[in-house]
C-alpha cells in the first residue's frame, strides 16, 4: 500500500503577499521612502508661505493656501503609504485605514491648527503660549507629538497584547526590558512632562475654541482610523504568527508623526516670519 503525500495548500493571497521580501531588506527601502517624504514635505512647508505672501492682501496668510498646503501633505503621505503597503504587503484594507488616519492628522496640523492660531489674540509673555518666543513652536511641537505618541502607544499596547495571546508569550521576549526603560524615562522626565502637558491643554483649548470644536471631531475620527489600522496589522501578525508586522506598522506611524511635527515647526515659523500672530501686552491693573 503506497502512501501519498498530501499536496500543500497554498496560502491565501492576502497572507502570501506578506511573505514577499525578507524583513532585513525592508528597512533600507522604508527609510529611503521616509527620507524622501521628509524632503518633499519640508520643501512644501517652505514654499507655501511665499505663495501665500503673493496671494494674500491682508494681515494674515490666505486660508486657501493653508488648506492647499494640507492637501499637498495628504497627497505626499498617500504616495508614501501606497509605497509602504506595497513593500510590506499589508493589503488595501490597511492602506485605506492608514490613509484616513494620516489624512485626518494632517488636517488637524496643517489646516485647522494654523487657521485657529491666526484667529486668536495671544497675551505677550504667556508662559505656556508665548508665541513671540523663538522656542515656542519647537516646544509646542514636542508637547503635541508626545501626546499623539502616547495615544498611539496605548493602541499599540492593546493590539500587541492581543497578538501575544494569540501566538504565545515568546512573540517578543525583550518587551519587558523595553517597557522598563520607557517607564523609567517617564518617571525621570515627570517635571518636563507636566509642563508639556499644560502646554498641550492650553494649545488644545485655543484650537478647539477657534475651530468651533471641529478639531475634536477630526481627532476622534483619526483615533478611530488609527485603531482600525493597527487592528488590521494585528490580524496580519496573528495570521503570520509574527509580531514584527504589527511592530513595523507602529514604528512607521510614529515616524510619520515625528516628520509631521518637524515640518509643522518649519511651516509655522515661515508663516509667522511673514505674518506675526496677534498679541497684546498684559494688563498692568
């Protein structure tokens, strides 16, 4: 009696796509894409204010140019995400969710944020919102970036726990050490984080009030899209029994957030170099 080896069942197309390149060969390609995205966004942030100067006859930049800058940033991010999705092989569903998440973040950063700042009158010398200080926008960008990163980190931690439960506790053996380092950094940096937290609250209050609450809706939608994108990445990690897929998506999202905030500092610095924000001296009474 002869024994026949059963034929191998080919993997599903969505899972097979993730098998394409080795992980070691992905990093240089992704870093090159991030570098090109950063250069393109920086160029856009530097050119847009000069366009606004030529088109605006008022004491503030044309809001259409501000919105156009946001649209240009979304288009650049779309190209990068399409490239990333193709390189990693995560499929169209992840791309759509990631695009929605990043587009909404860019709307908040490059459309609603600048518009709100130009509709607000600030008090000179305000310790939290001292818009005349050369350090104001860099510190504000750091504050808001940390707030975004914290939320993204919580979403990632939840999805990572889901993947670990599905494929076993050995999925990421060094996670305990990494978590310990993060907790130690947070404890040592508590005074700085406290100040940055107050700055985020003050900035958030200004943008929310000036935008009529629109920024809260945009951020809520971005939160939902971000959860969806990481959930999709977690499903792929479980199917492939490889937590590195979820981790790669998390670091990619964090890298994009960092680029956005660096470019936002360049953009706002260029804008207020042409049109200073409205400030009044504090009352002497």
